[in-house]
């Protein structure tokens, strides 16, 4: 059995001072451990300790000022801020959130207005992380070196407006991921962010016997549209329409409306540059909405089997892979992306669970 098999790894946990350069010590007496990585969200971890030996270190551990570091088979796999300590009758539970906890608790003090010029969403995300959060007051969390923008040949552009003190840095970063065409994932002290269409990392093909729950094939009529409108509610919209053969095959018209209201802004009619950007975004969107999406659904939180070709420690949500199915009346293969992973170990052994999502229908490759 290879050392990276989903069912035979062991974990150890340590406490460090904020920034991760000063070791406090190893958490002894650990009987269970759980950690994960998420696409477009903050991940969490938990360790449970029992026995008197756990008190020697934990008595000096505090929330916010200390970090939890988890190793799997002696390889560092997770880092986060300790956010809760629970002292029970015969043990201690330590809870932590990854280092996106920092921008979650940081107000965006400086707003911005890119209505006239536009800006790459990847560039904007980097600026928020580096200059409005981690590096704003000297980088005490030692995160600036790990901000990793994966540049693509056609990264999305935004004309977004945000006022000062309107939101937190993480809420704004997450808004860019939700509505403006990028993804992000925290792995240890490295924050990856990239265009959702960028196939920047690829894993071996996933087959039905690689997961515990049998995948199914689903066709989604409600995902279909052959005309898309972008508008901020000012009475003007940018639109795009599918090619005539699609209109002839399906219906004239099945519409999809996207509101791009800028919270706190006046939502005035757009400039020509903004309207052109809306039209471009509408075109990118409508191309993803026909024909009706057919997808292989890997049940959420499926457990990886020993036959899986994936190396657990290297899994990064947002990475691409092929899924192949040749049962249930149809043969389908499609690109998917890893959405979340969750690893747990207790007395019964280790379990690695994954959730996958369908990838965009078109992709681009990184700039050489």
C-alpha cells in the first residue's frame, strides 16, 4: 500500500505562534483529527486530545494568537488560526480556521471604483489580499509570500464599485469569486486564485471504482439558456444570443438575467466601456448554457477508495480532472473540478472524502 493511500495515513498536530515561525510544541494525547480544503470558502480543522499529557502545552495556548499545524505522514497539510478551545472533563478540543480567517475579520477601509477603467479580477483579488489585509500592517501572519496569482491568457475584467467600510476584505474577495469569474483556495500558507476557466492543475482520471458512492448521469434542463442579459437595473443591458442552430433546435428565447448592481453605488447607466464589458461577459456566459448541461454527479462527500490514483496530500480544490462513465444507457466523460476535501482520522483509521463539481464547458491553459 503506498504511503499516500487514503486509508493508512497518520496525523500529528503542533501549535505555533502567529506567523508560523516559533514552535510552541506538539499536541500530545491526540485521539482524533479532522481537516479539509475548500474551493471559494474558509476551511476548518479540529483535534481532540485526552489525558494529562495534553495539558502541558494546551495550558499556554490561546485563541487568535496561536496557530494549529497538522501533518499527515510527516508532511504539512493544514495551517490555521486557533479560534476556539473547549476544555472538557477528560480532554480538550481545539478548533481552527484557515488563514482566510484574517481577511474575514478585516474591514475594507479603502473602497475602489473601476467603472471607467476596468481591472483584471485576478489583479484586484491580489491587491485586496496583499494591500488591504495581510500586508497592510506588516504581515504578522507571514502570508504575503504565499499569495499566488495563477495568470491566464484571458482573465475576467470587472468594473466593480465598492465604498470604504462597506464590507470585509474576505466578503469582497468571496464576492469576486461568486459573481466575477475567479476561484480561490487556501493550502497552508499559500492562497491560490485563478480564472474559473483556467485549467491550471490536472489530476488523473476518476473512475466509478475510485469512490465509495456510485456516480450518476444527470441532464439539467434548467441550466439551459440561449440568450443572456447583463444589467445593473438602470434600464440598459448588455446581451448575447446563441447561434441560430441552437435557437432552431430549442426555443426562441430562453433567457438568463444577471444583475450586476454595485452595492452602495448609484447604478447609473453604464459607460460604453462598461457596456462592452457586459456584452463580453454575456457572450462568455451564454456559451456555457447550451445545450442543456449533462453531468456526471459524484455524490457529495464520497470517500476515496484505495484504488484512487490521487495523492491526498497534494489535492487542491479548483484542480481539474476527467470523470468517465460507461453505464446507465449513456457513455459520458467530462471535465470536473475538485470542490472540497475532508480528511479525518480516529481509532477506526483514516477517511478521505471529496466533493466534485462540473467544470466550465470551455477552458484555457496557463500562459507558458
